């Protein structure tokens, strides 16, 4: 039996991306404005990543925050343009992440992260998660942001994974589930936000608590 690999998106899937950004928007602009600003941020970030795939994630976060404030005619306090990037290392890990990852590893799964971020940032988050990953691919090192396919291509090159032995796990339909489906990779959608059903993922879960069983159902030992 070939090695079984599971790749993860990090922010939104293992680490609370929404909560981390919302907390900074609340601190900078107030609780009332935070939710509509977060919704607009969801639109701005992929636009910036698509337009400047060579930009670091720190730069993307900074540009997006500056543009968000400008669009809403909100003053961005001096020294706060990098607020989102500075806050990222403190973003909370979802409580279901470490137990699910540990159990998957115990069942023989090899773990990897494919993330739209920078090396120093993902390294801090992996320490916070507390479970060792065999491999990680980040946008800052490959000059490409998901949903472009380069993350999966680099992962295949580095892991040597065989077809049929790889499952991708993520919260974002746009960044992860859609491109994985196009590449023929089985996927598990972690629908943390209670979005409408979607036919593209192989399996849909509300959180990571049943992840090890779901993985074994897709690729048996």
C-alpha cells in the first residue's frame, strides 16, 4: 500500500482566519463596522492575490487593509497598516484541529499544509497547532496563490504521492475545494460557516471531529 497523504488549508480550516481578522477590524474600526468590513475583505483578498501572485502574504494583508479602510472612508491609525500581519501569529487554533490531526497520524496518514501565506507565518501557526506536518507548501515560496494549481503541483513533486492516495481538506470552496475537484483530487469540505450544500467535495463535514473516519472511508488502508 502506498503512503496516504492528507493536505490541509490552514487558515479557516485549522486556524480561525475569520475570528483573527474580525478581532483586528473590531479593534481598529469598532464592533458595528467589523462584520460588513470582514465580508468585503473576503472579496478584496483574492482580488489582490490574483493581481499580484508574487506578493508576500504580509503585503497582501497590508494592501487589503489599506484598501478596505480607504473604500469605507475610515481613518487607519498611524502604524496600523500592518495590523493584520502582526496579529496572524496569535490567531486561535480551532479546538478540534489537534485531536483530529493526531488521530489521522496514528492511522498512518502523512500530513501536509498548502497555504496562501509566508514561511515564517505558517511556521508559527504549525507550532501553535502542535502536531508535526511532514511537508508544507506556501505561496510566499512558490509565487502563486490558490486557487491556482501550483500548490498541488509542488506538493506532488515534493511528496511523490501516488494517484488515489491523496485527500485535500479545506474550508474554502473557492480557494481549495473547486481547484482540487478540477485536478481530480478527492476532497473533504469543512463547512464551518454553515454554507449551502455543494456537490463538488467528496465528503462534507461541519468540523474536524469525524475527519479520521472520513479519510479512511475515501482511501482505505
